[in-house]
């Protein structure tokens, strides 16, 4: 579906932003619906009620109509109408992928962090106790997006050879099915190898202070994004990056740097399957449990517990899986409850209407 600029007859000014024939086709639909002149644009950054977009003519700020669905986010391709004096945002092209988390505010809605993402890079900095649960959580989000996940262990210049081996093994144990790369953004080590693994639109994900913006600068080949030292006391980041921002990289890649996430809730909906991918090792073992509905707590003939006993699988892994599963089930139930409540409201409204129209005796 995707065709690079070289294979096409003519280059498009938005090629460095990821424009391809698939998007061309999606735009053609809109030419049929809107008679005036149209251009595509990619959302680079969002503001309250406005968007910074890259158009074929350059960067531009456009108003975001509130009724537009889905609400455009960083990475979206949008259609601009040029009939009036100001470009008008007419539509959002259907998303290929979407990186979403549950809204932190407690409502069971989700927030799309970035749209049309091809690679999700989970950035992990070395720590005395590796945050493996968080890696698993970020990876589940990544699988859920439809993009390809990768894990990058950064700041390897801070580790001795032995420490690096241990840290890599730990991260790999939590990142089965996703590639793990070690880099030092500061020294430029491992950057070109990593670049070779990236494709399309790449999102950097990870906690504040992990080194996302420093890695982004290393990939850009210039210090464009602000970075700041972590706090001396507890090594926590300072939330230096405050906006999600999309930038073209040399070599046809597109990068989205993100602010360190304080909380990443799993989505209630499709996240169950993504969890099974993150914990594919446990799932593979569970096929051999005697009982189909084995919970791997104390059942006889449990293949998962046997593997833990034999030291093949970490106990931590099963505990982490359970924790994320409980969270996901809770969110799914909450989403169901909200849908039920909305349905009830609708029925009540219909009944009220019917009563109002009933002829009175
Ligand atoms: N030694 C070393 N330090 C690094 C490396 N990468 C990043 N750092 C340092 O880690 C600190 C945090 O880096 P940032 O790139 O600002 O981290 P971030 O993930 O973007 O943080 P937020 O924007 O707050 O989410 C800075 O002081 C960087 O210089 C590295 O490879 N080696
Ligand atoms: Mg940053
Ligand atoms: Zn079992």
C-alpha cells in the first residue's frame, strides 16, 4: 500500500511527513464530496481549539471545529478546504493506527496520544530496580495501537559492561516479542543500528527523564528539542517536554517526541488481546494447564506454576500479568457500565416522548 517518493513519478512536498499513495486515495474521496480546492496536511501539534499542521505550502495554524470527529491529534492527516479566505479543516482521514491510553481523569474514555504511528519506541533508562512492570504496560499500549513496538535501553554510557549485560537481560525478559536495543544518545552509540530498525512514523514513549528528547536529538542530528537533567535527589525527570510534537527526520522517518507520562492506563476495550501478546510466554504455557480456565494460583496440573517452579518463567511476570489483567477487566467493566447507563438514558427519553404523545383519556 505504501509507496515511497522514489517509486512515484513526482515527489510530493509532504513526503518527508509520511505522505503516500494510500493517503492520496483517502484524499480522493474528499475531492468527490467537496467541490472546492483541497489540500492534505499533517497535524504536528495540538492546541486548545487549534492545530499546527504541515501543508504542502508549509506550516500553518488552523482552527479545530469542535464538532469534528475524531478529534484530530498529533500524527493525523487532515483535509483543508481552501475555498474561503482562511483554510478550513474539513475532515480527518481514517486512521491506520492509534496509540491510546485510558483517560487519567477517571472517566472511562480514552485519549489518543498519536495517530498513524508505525513504530512505538519504549524508552527505558537504567535504574537500580528496573521498572519492568512499566515496560510491560507501555508495550501493551504499543501492541494495542497496531504499530510495531521496540524497547530502547538508553544511557548505556552510565553502565559497566557487566551492568549492561544484566540490564539488557532484565529488559528482554519483559519485552518478549519486541526487539530491545541499547544506545547512548549522549555518545551516539547504537543510534545508527537503532535507526535501521525504525520505519515510518516513530513515537517515543516513556517516563520523564528517560532520555526521549535526547534520543530524538541524536536521531535528528541536531539539538532541536529541550532536555534537562533529572533531579539529583530521586533521579526523577522534570517534565521538560510538555507537548507532543511531530518532526520529520533525515532518511524519510517521522518522529513524535512526547512528554513523560505520569500515568498510562490501559484501554478497557481491545487491550485484553494486547495483554496476551505482551505475556505471550505465559499464554503459551497456559495451553498445557490441565484446566481450561486455570487461574495459575494453586490448581493441580498448572503448567505456568510448574514453569515458575522450574525457574523457566519469573514469578514477577505472572504477578505483573495478573495486575494488568485486573486493571484491564476493571476498565472494561466500567466502559460497559457507562454504555449501559447511556442506553438507559436513551430509553427513558424515548418513553417520556411516547407518553407525551399518547392521547389523554
Ligand atoms: N549519560 C547519559 N545521559 C543521558 C542520555 N540520554 C539522556 N541523558 C540525560 O538524561 C536527562 C533527561 O533527558 P531528556 O531527554 O530530557 O529526558 P525526556 O525523556 O525527554 O524527559 P521529559 O521531557 O521530561 O519527558 C538529561 O540530563 C540528559 O542529558 C545518555 O545516553 N547518557
Ligand atoms: Mg523530553
Ligand atoms: Zn495454570
